[in-house]
C-alpha cells in the first residue's frame, strides 16, 4: 500500500518535471535549406541535407547562413538570401541574412566577437505549391438577397391586471316550505 502511494507520488513529480523541461527548452521545429542566393541574386552552389533545429525559421536561416559561410570560406562582411522550408509542411521562408562588422568588438568568455549577424524577412511565408489548386466546378453563386428588415413593432399598451370577479356571497339554500295538510 505504501509502495503504491510512493510510486504515484513519484509519477506526479516526474510529470511536473517533464513539463518544466519542455517549457525551458521550447519546442524546436526542423527546417531544411532550399536554396541560397548571393547579394546579386545568383544561386550559390551549396547542397546540404542538414536539418536545422530552431523554434523560429529565422534562427534556422541564420544557422544555414553560418554553414554556407564555413563551407565557402567566406570571411568578413557578406550577405545572402536564404530560403528554408519547414519539414513535412509546405511552408517556405525567405530571409536576407547579413554579417556586418561591429564598431567596437565585444568580448565574451575570453573570445572577441567582431561581427554581428542580422536577419530580415523578405516575404515571411512563401507557399511551395506553384501550381494553382484545381478549381471545382460548382453551380454559379446565388445572389445574396438583402436581409429583410424586421417590421416595426407596435407598441402595446401595458396589460392591465385582470379584474378580480367578486364572488357573490353564497346564499343559503332556500328552505322549502312545509306543506300542512
């Protein structure tokens, strides 16, 4: 009996702990790199089957940008357009990502940061289905009739309480005259 109670308490504590962990880490989505364009609009040859995990598509675009810069050995200031697609969905996002030099370098944990990466959305959402959806043949739409106006309500005089009928006092039954013979 005591063991059962301890197990149920342990299960409750474990559920609460899992919920708090999920809140702290946030939900991550998976994004794939669709294509990368340089500042002139020319496609950059970068084929990656990598998945970029982030809760927002702009974060995944930044990660993809860093991967392209590492792969192409791009150093210093640069910029490109990065298109990422959410896995298992037809949502595609396009971002202009730039790396610019800071006026005063930052020092964090013993290393010096000289550049800042900024990310701006071109079009927040691009649908990847370029084909128009097939239209269904339906009957021509009926013209909507103007809504009918409700007839003006006639004001009724307030109802009077029904008059109480006075009950006539009950008459005593008439006494029959006795016949004397």
